């Protein structure tokens, strides 16, 4: 099995650019490249998918245990020539100071994947060796096989860094990459602008791959990637057979405003027998006739004018709610289901109106990171007392007098460091800022599918 994990010494070191360039270079060599992202990110994987033509997968050890991570990896990689995993933050950064708590380093050990460490070589010489040595020594079970030096302008400078690292660290240096504004990607408040919103990416990434081939030893990366397979004890067959359904469908919002989904969530719904009907809250006139509705996260605040103007779609979503069609909405979906969305200048845009209140954009992150919710009452996703793990990442707040349905908690180093209430449930609709992976609590899916409404059964959709 060929696999590598590309990690950085810290956020902002350039690992995303390097990862994208390597994925494109391998793809241009006619290799089937299966991409992955450590952690809960939705945006970086959209670029992975664009480049490779294969859906990027999240390897998130907060929501998925080790066996489930290996299951996700093996299932997606089975027909790939090579798997490329992009790390998150710095190699050892996760929750608190535990090196094995949601870190890229821990994921590399789960997968037995060799690590290529990206460092910033600007204004450094032999000190780069001290940095690399520290990353090697702090956890010797992490297999750091090579180093790529980013942000170095000249080969002379690079040769000094390469000699220092290979002399003092006994670690191979695979190349360097000069600073180049051509390959920068636009950002906004939640990170990079998603790939679906950007034109001209194909040409940009082709040029990036050419530069990667010029400065980095891609042949050696392929050689390093040859490693042993990993096996998983997790399997879904029994769950799928037990919960299989027929002649039912789910409408899933998917367009530029709503596109934050874990691919496994949608695949699981398909494997359970649901027909997937994608629709656009921006462009379609109404939600497709279906037994369930799923509205993921995204950027409704960027497309608020188009959302407001599509009155027929908003009306059809509210009518589905009034008919008790089960509706599950995450983050941007919650914002969509409120009465209004207010931008930073307090300009108001009409939304669906299932929940009283308004989502209001702010200038800073309101919630960020892993957390879990304990249900105060039964909802379409969980029964009272059940826990759902996930993450929140949003600049908006939902101002409402609606009662919250979850007690939310954030833990660091096994201690609760923050507690609040969140999530809103009304009839068969649940909306929450929490993003979750269905594999972490399969009971969520069982609960959701058991909430199909009698109206649809009477209409002959059973």
C-alpha cells in the first residue's frame, strides 16, 4: 500500500499548497490519488477532490475511533495507486497537550503512514536541523521519513538547510519550494474560499504541479510511500442490513451556499437504501418531493441575497416542515432555517422562518473546535440523554427565544472548559451549529430514519 502524510511544523507553513501540488503532480503522472484531510475541515478537501477527481475523506479521531479511521481509509483507498493525507495545524497539535489526541502524528501512527514534514526555511540555516530534530525526538514512534523546505528563494540557501538536516537529524530532505504569489489561494472568515467558487483552478494547479516537479523529488516520495497495510475491525454490514429501507428518498441541499458534508454521511444514507436527491436552495424553485431533508453547512451569509430572492424554495422548505418531513440542518443550515440573516452591517435578509430568531454575523469566531452535545429531550437525531460528538466553527450567533435542546460542552485535557446550550428542535426539524459524523453515533441515523412522517406513507412513498 502506498501512502504518505504531509504535515507541517505549524499552521501557515505551507502544507496545503505543498499537499495540493504533490496531489496534482501525482495525478498528472496518471496515478489514482486518494486524498484525505486530518480533522474536521471541509474546505481543503474540496480542493483535494477537484485535483484528484476522487472525494477527499476526513480522518477525524475526535469523532471516529482508530478502527473507524482505518475503515474509512481502507474503503476509499482500495482501488487507489497512492493515498495522500494532508495533516492539520502542526504535526503534534490537537486537543490540549496530549500528543495522541486528535493530532496528525496520531493519525500517522493509526495508518502506519510515513510522514513528510514541511518546514519554513526562511531566515534559517543550521537552526532548521534543531527544529526537525525536536519533531523527531518528541515521539519516536512517528515515522518522519522526509522533509520539504518551504519559502526558500535560492538553491544555495536550500543546500545549507539540506546539509544541516541530513547531517544532524539523519533525515532525508526531499526538496524545497520558493515563495510564489501565483499559487496563493483566496481566504475569507472560515479559511480558504471553497473550490466551487473559484474559476481557473485547473490551470493554477497544473502550473503548481510543474513547479513541484522542478523543486521536489516526487519519485522519491512515491518510493517512501510504500508501506504495510492496516486492517480494521469495524464494519457496517450488520448495521446496514438491520436498518435497510426501501422506496424512500432524502433531499440534500448542495450548491455554492451549502456544501459542507462528510462524504461518508451521504454514502451511508445511500447504503441504507435512500435515493439521494440533490437540490439547490439558490437556484431550484422548490425542494424535491422526498421523505427526509438534509441541509449541511456552508456560506449562506455570502449568498444571502440569492437565498432571499428564492421565495418559492424557502416556502417549500417551510411547508415540508409543516408536513412533518424530518429535516436535519447543520450550522449554515441552522442559519437558513431561522427568520432572518443579518450581515455585519445589520442588513437583514429573509430566510425560511421555521425557527423564530435571526442569525447575526460577527467579526470573530464565536465557537471553534471539538465539542459534544447532551440531548435535553428527544429529537429526530437523538434521544434524551444521548451524546453527539462533533465540532463547531462559525462567526455567526443565533439570536432567539427558542428553547435549546442540547447542553454543549468542550473538554481539554479531560476537563470541561466551556459549557453552553445549543440546537433547536421543532416538530420533526432539528437545527444545530454542531457538525457531526454519522459513524460516531450510528444511533443518530436509526433515530432519524425512524422519524419518517405518516403523510408520506399515505402518499404511497413507503
